[in-house]
């Protein structure tokens, strides 16, 4: 986590990632109670690179059991984030969750108002069903509003067998086929999170050790992603990685970016070298046969 408590370490990590070619940084109103946004904003200003980076900000996360996807909550979170970043505009603003009880038109109208006011440039939703994204863009079309530019569900070679967190949505696995086809057919940028299953492709998770993890995030990964279909996909990614001289994580990331939806996966890292390893997966081209092998175990 980028934090002011480890400012020198955080700045060094951001410097290394930026120097490796990354210019889009994923943040959120809820991360660190706002400290994440302040730290990233301070780094951007101290380097004088505001015109060279894309701020991907997220807001409207539920709080204390209350959904917060109303025009009032959106306005409050946008104002908070702009103050924390100390910028006039955020480049891409994503609603962290949806609230299907709120008419989608009210949400689109609110976001469009902030865009017209110059506070955000483009917007979208995280953990929104494709049906709600489609409804949002239909409303935008019919009322002269800007449509959703991006959607950020969970998607990867491994998919969770249960919600990772309350309100999270995946388009992976057999149940996500309709959503994947929708994104293939429509011009909405797909920006999946947890594209590597929260560390599932690191190799540390095995069929026989899932109950042994005490770290919160490792235990969460074991609980949500540790099912047989994912282990079979990991086994195949390991076979292919050994053949290609790369890592299973790089194979799994290459699989994501070569899907027909043309995703732009969000990646996390603890070091600049880890980011460079992720970026190297962009140069790994998998054949249709290799993609099918990873997905379904089919071999020609």
C-alpha cells in the first residue's frame, strides 16, 4: 500500500514504476482513509508530472453497511478526492460499487454533471453487472450524457468461488460467459482487478495447504480462489511457463490481455521489479492453441 507512513519507500516504488513505463495509477477514496490519495498526489506534485500521468480514482464505496452510490455521496467523495490529490480534475473516475436500488439515470446524470464541471474527465463503474453498464449507456445515449468509458469487475484465468468482498463481481468462469461476450461486442474498456487471483499464480497455494495461511490477504485468496478448477488452470499455466521460460503469473497475465474483450488489467506490485515482470507479460504472445489449453485443457 502506498502510504505517507513510508513516504520514502512509497515514492521510490512510484518512481520505479513510472520509469518502467507505467503512467496510470489506480487509487481510491477508501484506501488508507484518504492517505493513499494524498500520498500519490504529493508524489505527482513533487515530480512535476501531472501532465504525464493518468489518475484513476474510485469512490462511492459502501460504509458501515450503507450503500453510497447516490448523487450526494458521489459529490462528497469527488470533492474529498480532489482536495486530497490537490488537482483540479481526475482523469478517470470509477464508482467502487453499484447500488441497483438507485435508478441508473440518477447516477449517470450526477457523473455527467461533474464531467461538465471539469472535475472528472471520463467515468465508469467497478463491480457493476454488464446489464447495469448497458442501462447506464442507454440512458446516456437517450439524454445527451457521456456514457461509461470503463468497467472494472474481477476477471482472470482464476476466478473466485465466492465474493472476495461484499458487492464484488466477477465475469470469470462459466457463469461469466454472457458478460464476457457483452464486453467483446461493446466499446467499454474492461479494466479487471485481481487478474492474478490475489496471488494465486505465485505457486504458494496448493491443494493441501489452503487452511494454513494466517495473513489476511493470503487466507482470503486461499478461501476464494482455492478450488479445483483454478488449480487445474494453475497446473496448465505452470506447464506452459516451463516450456516458455517464464513464470505462471506471466502466462496468466498474457492470457488476460489476449482475450477478445481486449482488457486493460489493473496490476499490483510490491517492487518496481515485480511491475517490470508484469509488464514483460505484454510481450508474451500465446497461440490460439495455448490459450485454449489454459482455458479448457484442450491440446491439438
